[in-house]
C-alpha cells in the first residue's frame, strides 16, 4: 500500500500557482542536475505562455519522504471555471495561494467557494512576501474572513498558514525569517492533508479530464473513488444519460513526475490514473464494475453567460491563409471542442453555415478562437451577446462583480466609466496611494470596458471580474459609438489617399495593405458610417509642381488584439479571423445593398 496525498493548487490569476509547482518539482529533484527546464514548466501550451495564464489544468506528482503527492495545477481565471470544478473532484485538500500585497481577489473567492463546497481541507500559502509594502498578516486575516463568509466548517477554518516567496524559493512558518527551501510546505502537506479514504467495494472512477496522444488516441483521467483498477480489467462505462456500455481497460497509467508510468499491478482507491482503451467516453462518465455498475453523481458546471455566432469565412479573401475554410471543417472542430471544454455549448441555427457558441465570457471564447486560428482555421464571428433569461416572469441578465485597483488620482475616471454602463459601487478602500474599488455591473457592460478603462487610466488600472448571478434587466445602455470608415473598392491602399483622409478618423490599416469593398478600415469621427476610397493613387503628370509634393506624414494605424476586436464588433459587422489576419467587415459588403437594408428596417 503506498501512501498518497491529492492536492489542488487554487488562486486568483497571476498569484503564482504555476511558479510554486515549478519550485516543488525542483525541490524534490524531479530533474537531473544538468537538465534544462526553463520556467513555468506546466504552462506548456504556446497560448498559456504568451498570456501568462493557465488555461488547462495539469497533473504532476512528486515523491517526498516515501509519500506520493499528486499535484493538480488549476486555472485562476473564472472564465475557465469549468476546468476548476472538474479537477477539484480529484483532490482531498487544496493549497490556497494568496498574494501578500493584494490579498484575496474576486477569483480567489470563486475557486475557494468551489473547494469549500467540496469539503476540501485548505492550507493557506501567503506568497510574494518579498514585495515592498505588502501585508502578509493582513492577507491571512482577509482569507479567514472570506472563509467565514463562505460558510466554511470548523475544521476548514482551523487552517495552517505558510508564508514565503515562490520566486526566491522558500516557504516557512514566519514571513520575517526566510528559510532555505520548500521543506516546511511539503511537511505541512503531509501533516495536514488527509490521505484518501480506502473505500471497499466495486470499482468506481469518475472521468474528470481528457488527455490525447496521437499514438494511442483519447485517454481518460480520473480518480478512483471506490475499489481498485487493473490493466486488462473488464468494466462498464456509465454515461451521463444513464446508458451503460461494456468496455475493457487495455492499459493503466499513473502520474510520475511530469510523465506517466504504466502500471502492471492493481491501482488502489484514491489514486489518480489514466486509462487507455475505453471507447466513446466523455467527461463526467463513470467507469464502474462490469457486473454491477453504479454511477457517481454527474459534475455540475456553471451555466454560460455569453454567446457568439461562428460562421464560415465568405469574404473576398477567403482561403488565402487557412487550411480549413468550409463550414464542415468548422462544425467538426467546434463539436470536438465540446468533448473536453465542459462550460461550452453549441446550438445549431437556421443556416447550415453558422453556429451559436455559448461560453463563460470573452476570455473563454477568445482562447477557443485563438487556438482554432493557430490550427489553420478561417471563420467569421458575430457580435458577443449576453444571455437573457426569464425568471418568475421577469427579464433577467447576468451580473458580474468587478474589482479595480487604480492610483487614487484616477479613481474618478473609473467610477464615471462604470456608472455609465449601469454599474453600482459596492465598496471603496484606500491602501497607500492606490484605491480598491468594487462594483456590481451587467455582463454586457464589460464588453469593451477593459480597453476604454486602460485608455482612461493610462494603463494603470488592474481589473478582474467574476460572475455573480442573474438579476433583473437594468435598462438600455447609452450608446456613444462612433461610426465606421468603410473601404469603397478592393485593392491596395495608398499612402497618398490615407493622408488626405486622416481628418475623417482613426485608421486600422497601413499603406500597402490589401483591402476589399465593405471592409471596416477605421473609426469615423462622427456617429455615421462613411464609405471612402483608400485605393486611389496620385495621378502623375510630366509637369513639375512647386510645393505640392510634400512628404506624406501618416499617423500610425490602431492595432487591436483579438479580444479588443471582439469587443469592438457592431451589430451589422463580422470579425474575419484567419491564421495571419484579423479584419472587421460589414455583414453586407455591397454599399447599395446596405442602404436598401437600412431603408427597409426603418420603414
């Protein structure tokens, strides 16, 4: 019988979860002395490394003093809540990481609430105690208050606190006296976190995540809740809808270090293992006994709050950059995503080419779009829409709690921006020269908020938000949108034309770029749309003109990220996404058609 501990690491985004796992792996000498490992070992996906956030949860294991510790790194961002909820099912305890300066943040609350509901034993780790002006004791007290608010049990409130700095590589009982390594934290884990209960009886394992290998196909990962498992065993797969499929385990793996190890013997209750050979399984299914299958309760996932239309690319430039451009490709890829992305929903529309995709927020959907464009897909996306529900005969919309950290002198701008979008202030506290503001705001008010707030606060604001629930509809929001500058014809843009039109607005394109008729190439200074010709070159004569050939000086084009583009889309526009380009365009490209459409809707 081997001694096991299963722990999940939970925290707000950017409080140092992945760095902590790095340090633990180094502490227990997972790597050879001469092995190049780099940083953020678990964020092995390009997107994760670029954005500096964990999107997919990862499993690793370390051995310390003869005990095997299975560590699960979870995402901190609430948009990936589907990921967090699943993986907490595999743990017996959790390390709650808190930044010593910031203290508990909205998403700390979100992940902690999930952990307390599941009755996990917490260890609080106050990280980044090396930061100037930090308050480790204050952060610890704030965590205690938060747990009381979340109705934690007596046992959970009696938590152990560890102080330290993952970056400097130490953890200890007192933040004022740094230690040399992570030994104290690992000892605390062995002491505080209970070993998994050994439940006798027939086999039960809930599939909580998926792994994929191009060599052996789909792999089911989960924790044995009861009984034991063995390679070659006949089992029943109980689906979420109650149907039972008879199956056989070909191979069984457990997690060792960063990889997996094939197991020939029985795997005991409480161990996290990967199963090869099951057919047609989904997340949430139960692997049960062959003769008497019993299902475990299904995983409950929070509902989506936002939807977007995905359709195939039909612009004049389609197929120039992508490999997968048809609606069939798009459909297959979206339905494949459903297998592992639990918080995602897809609805068919009246058209065979377009699909309504529902997700947890802009971030959740943008990661899916970015992943698809890197795989070589082309598509068009409509304006993000929040999901409206009717509760007790009343029209309700999703609400979010927004937290903003900003220098005191800029707080007025933040309050003004959010109250314009139907936000209400709930709390305001000052800490040194920075103000901590809390608001309740409709989810639709968040669309485009980040970019306008960063502009208003000179990039100083730190914003985070979390879904709180559905509340009655707050009324229409004032619409202060400027119109669009639209290309008149297809062709190459000229500096001469752009220079002459600069007083009309801000451009999104550079001279020499290819554009097509109906593409949105800039933002108009007024509220109406304006069609302009940027493909017009200067007519040359063989006469010399005095003074008219001055150098052209053009303001730099406004470049936006994928999220900014998504927030910028209007009702009558699509965002064209290809592996190399992001282009805004009108849904109806022809100018005369657009006028006809507008006329008929006004009548």
